[in-house]
């Protein structure tokens, strides 16, 4: 078995003799009987030190008043609910569904347990009625019938529950997952393969709200066997609306081109965002599909169990079920049956689709059509067509997924844990409360956001062609496109779905030009300021409980108009995006926006030495960690941004801007080295606080982005390479190896003495996404071994020790606590892949072979990604994909 299986005993309890059908070598694998020993608690006020509690006492009072108003007056959840953190449930598996149509998560033990159908809002309930059941028949008699679940509930008592988890295991390599069930005493092994249409550079199928379950049945006995798999599903998600009444089910059959798909539609008729679930199976030669239109999931379940037990089929009544009464639940079941010869195998194919074509956010002010409606319509009757399409196209999806993943999985230089982490962390792009909506054809630029056409010429075209895309900062931190965090996560979008990154950037550029003069009180300091200042980058584009895109900056802890990193992160992303796409029109459009935000940023250089100063509060992404004066983090981002401004001005032949920022850059570099370099690393900041010389793990973020842009060396060297390497080695020695014996990644802050910096609520945390970015920086600088070792600590901690798979948190401490489950920033692991490909490309160039890495070649050849260049814009060493 692979290294991740052995490291923390995730497979120790597995007793089955089979490792399934077509299960890959690499991924995250766990026995269904496994129990995680460590049970962590979410961060709370009890975890705040007395000194920090005193410092933030007024913040606590203001937040409590805000929480009460939101909860009891407005009847809405606050954008961050600090009083009701989501408890850790060590159960989640790969989510089902593409981008922007909602997601349904099936846990690694087989339960359907996390629902995100209403945009950005989650239902964390295991719906016990949603199950797979297997029935085996030999010689006309049922010999085995079992719910494939370890649960033993108090409902559906006629069903045979309590499957032994010792005889099954789960394996995830997103966007696919495998569950292997050995049926004791039956000499039959079932492999359930779960597939979602997550395909790089595909902007149609990747939007579809569907998941496919392919059941491979292996009969190792000497007798033929008839196998039936039943898929049961409640009409609902475990929420209060399940009992509102008015819900109904109906059977369907969809035929086209000699193919047939049959199943049941479950119409969930809520007043806001109604939807239909479609449960179906593929009928083909030798496979019979039957159904039960409705049964009572609160009863004994005899309607399903005895019918199946009798002959391995369901009765298949015709017609619609009556609408449910208030307080009543309803569910449906679909069965697929086939014969499997002795020593042979066969396949049964199921689909779960959901159709919520039109959505409104919390205010209900506007309606949006989801992206997939472009291809399947918005009338709410797409369930049959979606099911048919998924069941007749999933093989093509798998071919594309395997072609994408193969070069990485077969690369012997990459450790097994990394291959698992790289793909499995991608779950958040789909399951981050993600919305992907259409922009109507008749909407013009000025209608979109009050933007003058001359400033963003391609805004309307980009949004109409690729739609609007948004994902949450975290499932607990409910803000869309939180920009200081997207800075880290954006590598995944850019490298795999670049048009979504471009669309997001156009939306953000338009938001820069807006202002909102409404006054509000900020919780940190109690000051009353505007919601949004013109020509500065917003923190986020809104809360799904409000009206995203219309009302910006749901975050109200700080006035982020004074944050030092947001503007800089926009500029850095613009140039990086151009480097990897060669989209010259995009660069032209973004150029004036970059100048606006940099002009806004210049006011933070109080003494005119070419280096900005922090303002003595937590004015950047570390919003609980104060920086004062020049700081390594913000100062480094500033210099990197000034450098790319020079580069963009050079490409665009804007000599006045080039001269302006070249002067600033030379002065700023001198000031940065003089004020912050201590001979070994860059000091945290220039304050008089005792922690001013702490070792910050993220101090080289500016250099990271420069290297991602093929800058940072030679004539574009901003930070002396010897200093960068020394700083990274110091971070590795102190923040990584001296923290938790080097097994948990890099702590944010470490004192030069080798003790953790406990000066703030964030300095003593590990931020998983920051660690992956740090590892990428190390790889760019040739410290590949250190980079892998640094990142490995986070993967082992999250996925193997703490049971946080498919809910990677923002942060954890060495002991006891974590913060903010299911977070955006860990998508930065794709920056590691970019760095590794840059290393591979450099090696081949140095060897004189003139070729790029296998992964880059895959993007160029297989997906036909074409560079978009202008005669005015020479190529800048673009990589075709990751």
C-alpha cells in the first residue's frame, strides 16, 4: 500500500481481501471502520489569552451587539458566526457536482451529509434515508440484502443496517472517489466509483449539477448471481422545508439514440429557490431498471425492503405521487439489476442530478440563472436531460480527467501524499458555496456596475461569454471572492479554468471603480466609515445572505480601504494572469485600474522613501496580527507590485509610468533592506514591540509572486537572492522544524529563540494555504526538499491525523483547536505545481532539450489551450496550464 495509507493507520482496520476494481494507486484511502483519535474543538473566546482578550474587549462587545441584531432582528446568520462555530465532523468525502450549480457531499462512510443547494448556504445533516442497498439472488432466491451503511438508525427499522466497516474502504482522488465493499460470505465485491464532471478548461460540462455512481460488481464465487443495487433518496436535504408540504415525486424515462435512462424526479416546491432531484439508472441490454415513486422515510421502510426481497426488483408504479401534507416526508427509490456469471463481472450505472436553475440570494431582490441553464434551459424540467447526458458522457469525462492527472500521478519525483493533496484540495472550487451565473445579453457595461465603457472594454463580453463566478472565503466565513485570500487560492483557477479567473478579475476591476458612501460602524475600532471607497480593491463582493455584486464588503471588522495588501494583490494577479495567458487585451483593460489602485496605495508611503508603512493595526490579511511601520509582508508585496508595474509599463510602452515606478522601486529596495534585513531574515515589522523581529513564515510572499511571473531574478531582482534563500532556510529551521517537531507545517510566527510567537491570536497558528504558498516559494528558489517537507506536515495533520479531509481549515494550532473549516486559501497548493513545472522547464532548457514538462504539454496538446498574443506584446515565457 502507498505511503499515505501506512503513515497514520487509516487502513489498519480493513479486513477485506479485495482492493476493488480500477481503484488508482494514489489518493486518500481510509477504512470505513477507522476512528480518528484526536477530536479538536473550534476556536472560541476561551482560547484567547488574557492580554489579547483585554485588547479586544470592545471588539467583543460590538460584535455581540451586531450578532444579536443579525440573529434576532434581521433573522439572518452573521457573515462570521463566532458564537456558533461548525463542530468538527470527521466524515466528509468528495462532493458531487460541477461548479456553480450547488453541491451534495457523500461522506467517506457513504452517507449524504453536506448540502449546498441554496447558494452559499449549507445544510450539515446526514439524511439517513439516502442510501444504497444491495440485493443478491441465487437460483431464484434472495440470499443477501444489506444497506451499505454502518449506521443503525431509529427509522426504517425493517432495513438491514449495520454493515461492517471493516470490510470496506474509501479512496478519493478528486473529482472521483471509490468505495470498495466486500460482502462477507458471498464472494462478491462491489466497487462504487463516484464521478463529477470537473474537467480543466471545460466551461460546459464542469458547470453541470450532476454526479454519477458506477457500480462494478465482481463475482468471485462458482455460482452465477443476480445483483440489484437500490438508490434511495428523500425529497429534501434534511432541512425544515422537507416537512413544509407540497412536495411530490414522479417517474420518468428519457430515451435518445438507442439509449435509455429511467428514474424518479423529486420536486421540492419551496417558495424560494425550488428544485428537483433526479435519481436514475441506465437501462441497457441485460440491465433492468425499476422504481418506487414514493415511500415514507419516517416509517419502517417495508415498501422498499419487502418488495426488493421478494424478487430483486421494485414495483414501478406509474403516475405522480400526491403532494405531501404539512409535516409529512416523502422519498423515492430506483433499482438497477443485472446478472453476473461465476468468476465474472458486470456494471450498474446511477446518476444523481439536481435542477435549481434560477436562484435568488438572501434579499430576494434579483434572480440569476445558473451557468448550466445555458445548455439545459431554465424552466426547471432539466432533470431527465441532465441525467441522460451524465450517464452517456461520464466515460468521456473520465478519459479527460485521467489525461489531466496522469502526468502528475506518474511523476516519480512527486511524493504520494502530494498527489493526493494536489487533486483532493480542489474540492473547494466546487464546494466553496460556489455560484456561476449567466449575464444577460442585453446588459451593457454601465448596467453591470456603473463602469465607463472606455475603462473596461471587454467587461461585458467576458461576463456574457463566461458568466460571473464567485466562491466563499470559507464555509464558515461567508463572503464571496474574499480578495486577500483569493490571492493565494487563485492559482487553481488560473491554471485549470483561466477564463473564470479572468472573469473574476473583471468583476473585481469594476468593483474597484465603484463607491458606496453608506456609513457603517466597524467592529474593531468602532469608527464610522463608508462601505466602499472608490479606486481601492474591495475585501469581498458580498454575502449570499444579502445581495452579492450589488452590495460589496460584507466584511465589517476593519475598514479595508486602509488595508495595505488588497490593492497590491490585484496588481500582482493582473500581471501573473497575463504571464500565464498572454491575453493582451486583458492587460490593456487592467492597466488603468492598476494605476488607480497603486495611486491609492502611494499614500501609505508616509516618508517618501519608496516603501509603504503599516498603520499600527491589523491592516492586511492577518487581521488579528498588528503590523506597524514598514513590514516584511506588506513591504515585500509593495515592492513586488512596483516591479510588475515597471514590467507592465515596459510592455505597454508607457514611459512616464515606467520612470515613476522605477524610481520608487530603487528607493524602496534600499529602504526595505536597510530597515528590515537583519542578516538572516526580514524582521516582522519596524515597531517597538517585542515581536518586531519575529520570523514570519509569509515574509517572502512578494518574491513568491515575482517568481510565479518569471521575474525576481536577473535585471528584475527585487530581493537579493542570497537574502531570500537565507530567509527561507531560517523559516524552515525555526517555523517548520522547531514547531511540533517538524510534523505540522510552518507556524505563522516564531521568535528567533525558537519559541512560538504568542503575541496575537494568529501568530501562533498554522495557515494551511500560507504553508502551501511558502512551499511553492521554496521550490522556486531550488529548496525542493524543504518545500515538500514543509507542505507535507499540513497534509498529514489535516487529512490523516485530524480527520479534516474535504474540509481543510484556514488554521490550526499545535494543540487542541482549529479555526474556520472548509476554507479557500489551501487551493494555493496549485502554486506548488506551477513552481515544480517551472523547475522542470528550467532543467530541460538547461539540458538543451528545448521541451516543456509533461503537465504543460498536456495542457497545450490535449486541451488545445492557445496563447492569445498581440504583435505589440511579445511572449513572456507562458506555461500552457499548470
